[in-house]
C-alpha cells in the first residue's frame, strides 16, 4: 500500500514498460522462485543458477544476472521473458515497495485506492 499526497492509499498497475528492468541493482530470487522460473524456462535448476544467477552484492543470496547493457538479462525486446513467474520483488513493485523518485522513472498507472484486506 502506497500513501500519496493527501494520505490516501493508492494502488498501481504495471504497464510492462520495462523501465524497472533497466535499473541497476539486485533482482533477488529465492529458492522457490528459482524452482518455478527454471521449470518455466524448461531448464535444470542448477543450470539456471549457473547461467542466469549471481551472488548478490550483500553475499546473502542469489540475484538474476544483468545483461551487458545493465538491464535484467530476462528483459527482451518483447518484455519480460519470465513475466508469468517473475520474482516476488518484481511483482511487488511499486505497491509493496518503492523508493524516492520512482514515479519519475516508472510508468505504472494509478488504478485507484488500495482496499483493506
């Protein structure tokens, strides 16, 4: 839930523009996500880890590797190669986490007020 000016909670919908896939930083993947992504890509889990992951900067887990241009290696000209099984970190942005200035970089559109669960 994100609070906007005026104190109301606002929900956003991804437009799949790929902007967030081009930002520097770790795209963390957990064990269950590695299993799901490798299955989706029809790859052995260890092959996926060896070819598509790297040790995170904090050395406490794995992250999806960057492409040569710094974007996520799963980003193609057609969008996210693993969109149906993308990592939690990707699914949760910007509704569950974001950072100062994210609106200047992201094209997510406001879809209304967040509802209480």
